C-alpha cells in the first residue's frame, strides 16, 4: 500500500482493516508494507478481504478512499496421499514422457 501523497516526511500513516487485520495480517504504519504474521492454509480459508487506507498522521483524516483487496491463498500439497482402498496396480510404458 502506498499513496502518491506520501512524500516521505512522516505525515502519512497507513491503516489496515478487514478479515484478519491485526491478528493474521499487519501493516507497517510508516511504509504501508503488509505482512502475514503466520503461515496461511487454503484448506482453512481460501481468501481474505482487507481494506487499507492512507490517513494524515496529525488529523487522522483520510487522504484517499479506502483500497479493498483480496488475498488469495494458493494451495500447496501439504497433505500426504491416502489410499483407502487397495491394493492398486498400475503400469507405465517404457520411454514414457515425464
């Protein structure tokens, strides 16, 4: 998150709200960098909707409208395969492509 109104004079602070703001996600109030505080699991929650805003550090008044964005969690194969019925039989022809 960054606004063109931020001239680097510490007159702007960034705020974050929405699902997981402050518990799962945090924002650096000075730079606007957003970070996850823990690992995310797609099986637990596939996406989060967050809102960020640049506000005047002295008056706390918004400098721009809120920006809404969605964090989509990509799935990784973190569950071992389970074969509930077996045995299974398969074959691969010699010289098969990978």
